[in-house]
C-alpha cells in the first residue's frame, strides 16, 4: 500500500512546475501581443494611478487582518474577503491603464494577470471546501500585493519620486 503512494514532495514539485509553466506561457503571450499594442503616444491617465492607490492602500491592512485573524469562514471573513477580492480585481484591471515603466504593457503586468487568475481559483477552492488550497492561494496573492508595493517604491518610479523626490 505505502509502496504505491506518491512521496509527499511530488505534489510540491508538480505545483512549482505548473506555476513555472503558467509564468512562461504568460511571458510568451505578452511577447506575442506586444507588437500589436500601441506604445508610442500613450500617456498614463492620472485617474489610473489614483484608483490604483485607492485600492491597494485599504487592501494592505484588510488582507493582513483576513490572513492573520484566527476565526475564518464566519460572516466577517466572508464580507471582508469579498471587499478584499473586489479591491484586488480593481487594482489588477486598472493597472492595464498604467504604463509608466516601459510605455506599454510590460513585465509588471504579469502580477496583474496572475492575480486575475489566482483570485477566482482561490474562491472556487473555498466554495468546494478545499480550505488549505484556498488559504495558500490567497496568501500567495497577498504576498504578491506586498511585493508589488515594494517594487512600486523602487528608484525611478512614481512613488519614489513622490516620497523622496
Ligand atoms: C501596496 C501595493 C502597491 C502599490 C503601493 C502600488 C503602486 C503603484 C504605483 C504608484 C504605480 C504607478 C506607476 C509607477 O510607479 O511608475 C503602479 C503601477 C503598477 N502596478 Fe502597482 N502598486 C501596488 C500593488 C500592485 C498590485 C497588487 C498589482 C497587480 C495585481 C500591481 C500592478 C501594477 C502594474 C502592472 C503597474 C504598471 C507598471 C508599468 O507602468 O508598467 N500593483 N503601482
């Protein structure tokens, strides 16, 4: 019986391989569509930056509260979770109007694509009772939010200029 069971780490390897494949597919797709996206005369509208900041700022504490709160699945978790998901979806969709780094759709937009794929998956996991997968996926999206926030403060970007410029 035990001789036939797959070793515990195969699940991890499979997941890492699937994620790597997804990222690769998105990079290839982005490279393929790039020539068709006009980059030359595009100017990021100010509203897109404001919408972005208005959604990420409340999403940071709300996400932390949802993840580190002991009680899960109660009304507060579900209401807070819906609000957080909405904030993240608006953040990701709005980001396609922001093109300050490369002047077009660039590698940072991969974060947005991954978010738009992972959030519906995480919701489906919760609805089908796969709580551990739900937790892991939402935690991944939250760390993506933190990482994007750090990137946003890199020298040369708008927030760096706003804070230190
Ligand atoms: C605390 C979190 C975040 C902060 C403070 C933040 C801030 C910003 C700011 C200020 C910009 C304007 C462009 C610039 O800096 O030059 C920007 C652009 C962008 N953000 Fe965020 N962001 C955060 C989270 C996210 C998340 C979660 C995503 C994806 C789901 C995301 C995706 C993007 C993308 C794709 C751009 C456009 C990059 C480009 O110009 O090519 N950001 N972000």
